[in-house]
């Protein structure tokens, strides 16, 4: 369920001991004896008590000289295996910007601190280390005045006991193909690659591999809460971060103060993760159509066609040309598809993609090469993110182990949703050949009064986290409130351009105030054209 969400504006800017278990609160085993959440409950309590006693010694971040703001970094120690809390330990790297106390609307008013706000951007495999710098953005200043903004690298990510499944220099393969209806020979090639990747994960990490999963991410979050000196957690998760945030809410409901689920994924155990990926592929087809309709409405600027179908033909013409001769020697159909998939996440990217495609079809490949060519310098980071993504999703739940099941389901789906279906298969296929034990997903669910009110944010046409997932999360978390951005599809809407959404976010985090069980905001404005006008119509 490849996903990452911190609103792109933030992404551009970023390019006294308390008891470990609050009074009256013990981890919820959330199920029958032997349920997966119960296995490490005593280990979590022990690790959290240690972390509360030790705290976090924050200091200068290793790359602070290149960053704006007052970012600090520190370490938190957690058990690799919570069933053996005195066994092997790993360190998680944590970042923080202290609450500014400055009211952006009244310089004479000192804003009281409310605690720490911990953020996870999703993935799995995404780093949250630079999230605290979001407090420099206008949309986050009120929240940053009241909260220490805290990010971290989850286990396996970046500077937190990083995982790897292959040599980083071998990670970027390009130029590559991306057939929407692959041949049997191509499928056999990709099956072989998936087996090799799964084998590499097992060989490089060994028996520790099984411990990189969502339940442990939720347990780590409780240890982080204790290390920060927070009796109860204030947390915001985006995309995949909403899933293990919901696990946390189910396992540790009495440890929760406030929680925001932005771009909520479907937590139904039957959906995790194989069926969620099928739903995601179907949703990307609709979002791909949204993009093409926008491009068609701006034909005078881009010359790619006056209808969504004409724009699709322009895109297919580029794919065919790139298959014959990759642009810049590095951009083939696979890299083209990867660049345009990003437009399915964020409509901020629509103008740059349309401009690059237009220029390429008119004979200038430079914008497309700049946009889509693999960044070799980022290979280690990208390989690490892929390794963590694969490990967590494969460990979390059962997957079909017979490729014929994948082939049947996705061949059928690709007939109506060809844009992302098979690329999504290849991203997840190592799970068919995974060598570590699979878990049984926890049944995310809280009853009335078990959990403080929580806030779910969702865009109605989000492809990476389809809207049905937000509805399911809302049904399962009693006393939650769902705020929907209508007719919009940006993946992660907190702190973005929608003032209505941000109003609900601020009211909840700053005042604990929520609307009725559901509320809606009109969608934000469509992106504006940033390409020069062209006169020639698309063929």
C-alpha cells in the first residue's frame, strides 16, 4: 500500500518522570488469548518504564547546519522483540522543535504549552525526522506555538536500525518498462525478481526480520510517549501512520490524549494488506482520470488534447516513444509511470507533469528527464524505504503464496484499471515468497467511552487511501469524528490549502473541540497552469 503523506508544501520545505502506564490503564490485549497484541504487553510496560526514567537527551542533529529552525535530535532505546524486553535493543532517532509559545495573530500573547505532538508520515518506510520543521509554515504556526513538534524514524527507517534488502547501487533499474498488460515472459521475470528481493531481505537481516511490523511500531510509539514524559499521547498519523495509530488506540486506549488520522487507510483485518492494494489500484484509475480531465481543460496551455481520452493517447504516444528510445538514456516507460503516479497523490504536481509531457512530445525531453530520471544519490534512502515497506507489509498479515492468485485478480482488475495495477503488484509481490512468519492482523476496534474523541481527515477522491477506508476507520473507532474534503483527492490534507480542514484540525488539537460525528469541507481550488500557451492541437 505504497503511500506517503505530509502535505507537499511541507515536503518542499523539508526536501519529571511519568508513569509508563497512566493511572487505571494497562495495554488492551484486544482479543482472545494468544492474540498478537498480547504477546509483548508486559515487555512494552517494562520498556516504557525504562524510557520514562531515562528520557531523551536532545542535542544538535548531525545535519542541523543545513536546516532552518531549531531542530534537535536524540535517541530512544526499544527492544527488538517485546516478548524478550531484556534481549537485543535498537535505537530510534527522534527529532524535536520546542513549542514557540508565539501566537501568530497576537505577538503579545504567550501561548501555553500543551505537550508534544508526535507525527508519522506513513509509508511504511517514510522518515518523520524533518516533520518538526513544518512549524515554520503559516498553516502550522498555531499548532507549533502550543506543542513541541516531534518526528522520528520508525524501526528500520533511516537512522533507526536501518533495514536493507539489496545493494543500494542495484536498486534503481532503469530505463525500465511498465506494461499495463504484461506478457507471460515479463511476469516470469518479475516473479524471479520478487523471489530474489524476498531472499535478500531474509539473508541481510536474518531472524530479526520478523520484528519489523506494525504491532511493534505501535509498541515503539508507547515507549516514545514515555520517553517524552507524556502521560498521554497526542499523535498525528498520515496514510499508513493512521493504521498503526489505530493499532495503538486499540492496544493502549487509556494512553491516548488526542489523535488525528489523516488519509486513513482501511484497518479491516480482511483488507490488510492484499485487498487494500487491490482497492488502491482501482482508486488510482479514477484519480488518473481526474488528472487527464484537468489537462484537457487546459489544452490551450499544454496541447495534449481537449478530452481526457485525447490526453491518454498523448501519454501512450510518449510511452511508446520512450520504449524505443529512453529520454536522456535514463527515462523509459517505467520512470514515466512513476512520475505520473505522483500526480495521483498530489494535484500540486499536475502542472509540472503536464508541462513535461507536452515538452517531450514537442521534441524537448529535458523537463521530463529532470522530473523522472532516478536520483542516484538517493539510492540508499530509496532502497531502505522499500525494504521497510516490504518487511512491514509482508510481516503484518497473510498474503497469497501462489502467483496464480495474483495473476487472476490483477489481470481482471487491469481490464478496467490499467494505470497502476501491475506496478502495484510488482511492489508487493515479494510478500508471496516471504520467509519470515506472517502475523494475524489485530481487529482494530474501540467501544463507547474507551477512547477519547479522535479526528479522521479524508479527501473524497484520495487514491492512495481510498475513502471507504476512512469510513471503516470511523465505524471502528467509537467517538471518532470524520471530516471529509469533498471532490478532492490529495493524499493527506492536514496543514494544506483548505482553510476549512485546517480550522477543524486547529480546533481539535488546540481546544479539544470537534464537530458532530461527520462534517464536510468544500474541495480546495484546482491547481493553476504554469506552462506557456501553445497553439498546436494535440494529434
